[in-house]
């Protein structure tokens, strides 16, 4: 998750793999949140969840960069999963996430 500050929108960055022969619908929400981000994983793929061209925006993100946020990930088919992910600033010294903003 990349976010500028607490209570601001964030962008999900990650990798998802679908080894099944069918596409999978993925819905991601900040735990307890209202606005899910949606992505479809093609069959037999290992695609990035976020690109600079098609961001998966979520929010508001309740914690600041440096903390963890709990996400609810729902897969169709596949069920519901809760995961803790780190929140990273969009302008770190690593520069990998520079320019990624909701």
C-alpha cells in the first residue's frame, strides 16, 4: 500500500498469481471500509495488481506510512481473506514507489 499520510487514499501495489484455467475476480477493501478496488486476474497469469496506468485505489487508509493496514481480499471463486500489509510513502529514498499516488 502506498499512501501519503493517515486518513488519505492509498494505492495497492503487489503481485497476484492465478494458476487456474479461469479468470478470477479480486476485490480489495481496507478492513471495515466501504469502497473496494476491483481487478480481474486472467487465467494462468502472474500480473501486477497495480500499474501506473491503472491504479487500484483504496481509502481512506487509517494509518500513516510505516504502519500496517489490514486489507480484506475477496476472490470469486476463492473466498475472503484478511492480510496485513505495510504502508509505504510515495516519495521514499528507494524511489521505487515515487510517482504512485491515488
